[in-house]
C-alpha cells in the first residue's frame, strides 16, 4: 500500500498541485486518502454528491453515462497520473454529472473538495494558475466534442490514432490499447462492428497494421490525409 510520503510525491507531480506552496500543499495532502477499486467496481454514480476529486495512481477509470436501457457511453478513460472530477468542486451544490468506475485493478487518491478549496482561499496567484490548468482541459474537451459531432466516424478514428501514436526506439509509430475494442468504439461514438470495418479499411489501404493489441502506423502523413 502506498504510504503518505509516496502519495505526496505523486500529487506534487500533478498539474493541479504544482501551483501550491509547501504550506498549502501539505494542508491538502494531509487530508488525501488512498482508494483501491476492483475491475468494474463503481466509484460514484451520476447524481451523487461530489465531496472529493481524484488522481489515478495505477490502473484506469472510465467516466461514463448509462441510458435507461442499460447502454453505456464512455466519455473518457483516465489513466495513471491524471485527475478527474476536480472541476465539479467549483459548482453550487456540486453533484457528479457522470458515473465513474474502474476498468481494471486501480489505485487512486481521493482529495476532499473542502480541504482543496480552503487551501485556495486568500491566494489569488494560486487561483489564477489553477484557472489556467482548468481552462486548458476545457479547451481540449471542446475540441473533442467538435470532433465527435462534425467528423465522420472514419476521420474520428484517424485523428484518435494520430493523437495517441508514440514512436518506438526503432522509429516505429505505435498506438497501444489498454482498453477493449468495445470501450474504444464507445469513446469514438461508433459501433464495435463499424470500428472493425474502418480498421480493416485502413489496413487494406496499407496505412496501418495490427500487432497484437497495438496498431502500427505505417505512413502517418498519408494516414492524416486519408478521407473516410
């Protein structure tokens, strides 16, 4: 189990805490708690009162909505080092607008909203720096919404692959997937069978190839120019 010292070090590397001086950081870190989740265990449901926000230490958390019929729409996957539900604390009568649950064995740190807000009071500089961090995240989410509503399914897949590609030591461009195909399809707002068809079309065009759970991009320049 993570000890308090390790929790502090992990929090200090997160953008939400970089702006704090030592005194205010210790004030918040002292209230932080470690939570462990099993695969598919729900952390909170949409509509629950939002008393804390979270930083993922290991594993993965999905943020999702569920229809009355039980269909699940994954809005985001939160990985190690990333925070979520932090913007909710600034709302009046805050409740979680989505549900959250683990996709695999997951450890995360829970930070009480009340302690975080108390550390912000009286420190305009820290507030402005935090506002900058939240504004960047909002901008990224707006871009994602525009992509989901304005782009075709094929172009959404291409943009997603290009955004996630990482170059191997040998120069190979690779996209690694921890999530299942169904989860990826939900993120892109397409059906799993549509995702399979689009992936097959890009493979047949010689732009990508499958390598286990990874996708290797054979020609990035032509991939981003490709229209589907």
